[in-house]
C-alpha cells in the first residue's frame, strides 16, 4: 500500500509546479498521520509545508457569541472563507511568506501566524474534515487543491483512536467518550457523504504509517 502511495506522490510532484494536496476523512481517521507521512516522504526530495484546516477553527469567544461552543468541529465552526483565501494566496503569492493560523490542541484554539509557507515550498499538504463538502465555499476550496485523498478506517477503530487522543489531551475516559459520541460523531456522517468525490481512498487501518519519530518542519 505505501509503495502505491509513494508512486502516487511522485507522479503528483513530477510536473515541477507548486502542488497543494488535500487530505480528508472523519475525525480520527488518520489525516494528520497520513499528512505527516506524506511530508516526510516528499520532504526528502523537495521543500514541503503543512497547513491544516484546524487552524481555521473559530476562537471560543466567537463560538460563544454564535452559540456554537458545544458543536466545535462542526462545519459552521470554521472560518471557511479565511481558509479559502489562504489557499488562494498560497497559489498566487510566490514571492513572500504566506502565514496560516495554527490550532493549539492544549487550549483548543487557533493561534495566528503559526504555520508558514515559504516561497521555496513546493508541496503544501492541507488536512481537514470538510475539503470535499458540497456546500459553499467548499467546492471553491476543492478547486484550489490538486488532489484530495480520503482516509478510511473502520468506525470502531476510529472511535478507539479518538477517545485515546482526547484522553491524551486531558479529558477523562468518560468525558472523552461523551465528546466523541456527541460532537465528533455528529460530523462523521457529513464527511462520509463526501467520500465519493475523493481522488484516492487511503485505508488507514491496514498498514502502519506511524513514523518512529515525529516529523517537524525543517527537520
Ligand atoms: N495508519 C495508522 N496506523 C496506526 N495508528 C494510526 C494510523 N493513523 C492514525 N493512527 C492513530 O489514530 C489517531 C488519530 O489519527 P489522526 O492522524 O490524529 O487522525 P485525524 O487527523 O484524522 O483526526 C492518532 O492518535 C494516531 O496515533
Ligand atoms: Mg488531524
């Protein structure tokens, strides 16, 4: 499987232009893990950057104002047009750095200027839940992406991984299971419905993409 992915990635990079690869799938499906693998693979031969959609989570203060704090992660809790504008800037602004916000999992809020795309970066990997959604402006987001890969894993394994991640970031197992049932799973149906628009389906339970040491920009 990973040989097939490697070949796909090589073909994507061959034309020599800047490439923006989208990775999508349900919460816990392995998007960030696949993104890290792609960045590590491609990073050995070209300059790469990572711009996750996570950075476009609205701040808690704005979610409170909108009454959406309890549904963080739903499609209307993101600055979708801001994300689109950044993707367009990554396409059109080749002489300067384009900064994107970073999502801090400890505080579960975005921080401005956390992710940098420098002029030399040739592969930009972006990752998020709604890249293939049919509602505006997501089709315009899709139009900025060269390919979109969809991570697929059994619901059971995906839920296990999600609960474990929430516990790692400070929730009790009970709180984690409740959050997964009430918040994460509410969004999964919508994401699954976008699956058929993907260019490639990547099974993330049948092979181990986890690197032995985490990839970091510049490493
Ligand atoms: N291919 C894989 N093999 C083993 N574990 C994985 C794999 N992909 C993801 N995981 C595990 O599942 C959890 C969720 O993966 P992550 O990449 O964070 O998902 P997403 O970004 O889609 O929410 C992570 O904690 C990771 O350790
Ligand atoms: Mg992720």
